[in-house]
C-alpha cells in the first residue's frame, strides 16, 4: 500500500497473485503498488466490510481488493472442480476487463477481474480457458506459476465443431381414409410442463372412446403437436388438465392449446383452473331437405258442363189468366 513501484511480499512471489486496487470509478487507487508482478485488479477503495464490535465500516487498501479475486477464484473452482489452480488463475486473466493500456500494464495488470466473464469462458473447457495442466516430468503445478506480466497464457482456440449430418426430412403423414379428416392438437407449455395432460374422446362410439392423449411434458415454453388420429364427423370431447390448478396461462408462463379437425378450429384456450372440457360436433347427421320446391296446393277440379244444351222453352204460349165469374145479381 505504499503507492510506489517496490516489490512487496508475499504478493510478488510468482506463485502468488498480486492484486492492484481500484476506486469506485475504476481507476487505480493512489496507494496501490505498480510493478511487473501486478497481475489483476479489483475494487479496494472505500469498501464496506465487517468490523470489530459486530459492526461495519468502510475500509481501503489492497487487503480489500485481494478478497474480491480470492472469492471469484473460489466461486469458479466450485463450478469447475476439474480445472487446476493455474487454469482458474489464467481464466480470470483471460476474461478480465481492460482497465489501462491494452494487454498488461504495471498499474492494472491484465485488467479488472470479472466473475461472469470467467464463468462463461470456463464453460468452453479448462484448457481452452486456462492452458495446459500437465507440466513436464519432474515438475509440479508451480511450473506454470510465473506471476504478473509473465502469467498471461494465450487462449487455446476452440476447435470447430464437427458438422452434424443433415436432419432427414420428416416422413409425411399418410392421408386419412375415405371422408375422414385428421385431428391436430397443439400444446404450448407453461413454466411447469409436467403438470399438463389432455385427452380427446369419441362421444358417439363407445368402442373407440379415448382416441388421443398427451402429456405430461418435459420442456417449458415449448410447442408440441399431435396429429395421430383420423376420424369421421361426429361428437368429440377434448379435456385438458393442470395438476397444480392454475391452467397453462397466465400465472406461470404463456401456454395455450388448440384443437383442429381438418383445417377447422374446434377448441382453444389456456386460462382455466384444474381442468377444462370442450365438446363439439354431433352424433349422426340429419338428411338435408330435397332441393325441389314444394308443389302448390291443387285446386279442386271444376266439373265440365254437360254436353246436352239447356232445352229451349216450349212453343206454346202461356195461357192468359182466367177471369173470375161475375156473380148473378139478386132479384
């Protein structure tokens, strides 16, 4: 903490990581040593820390910077226990964030430690991130401990992956027989796919009963499709279940379901509790009306006139009325 170029120990031993101190703005702390053994940097100015009498206090010094690097190293080693100590050390260097000049410099070493970057780098492999782990015969792991500006190990290039053979085209589904059409059930899972199951049942033919089913599923927020059944027109029941009781939307994810018969949507949804049932179609069909129009009502036939004509009146004239006799006067 002298803020000069003198080598301090044990920090300047090759097998020890010498850590520079940074301020909250990322610049070198005024008290931080600078020399060719400085390897990496971490926050060390005004760091809140535990203190005596069960308290907390803000402290500064390379003694505050070193625990940041030690903690990152321990965290990485817990995730990648097969790596050697030198590989963890080099992975922190190779993933550090530039703080001064490009590459190494005496004020910041190789840069500011970054746990996330180092973790992602080590996911590619210990040797890719941190170099060789097999020292020559008769040498220990300290063979790779050079310290400071000499510690940097170039990244091993990740070999190009072997190209996978092309995925064969899926076998097309055979056409449905006769006038039958194909059912398709589409499911998009929520965050808990193992809770979801469903069935599709023929309600007209008890001998068929349940004709399709699906779930529980294994991958969240993933589309699934089942097109395994063909059927005639009829009545069908689709039932979807959620064992937790919150449906597939929208408390824990944005799942949904869709049922199609041929190209026609028959049921859809996603927001329900423990289960939801949709019934569609009818059993049997009513014959359609005939295309001819209803004939008009028939009028009762009018009897044709008789062929004989009305007889003409007789030629004789009507006799005149007879006058009543005149009475004989009395004497």
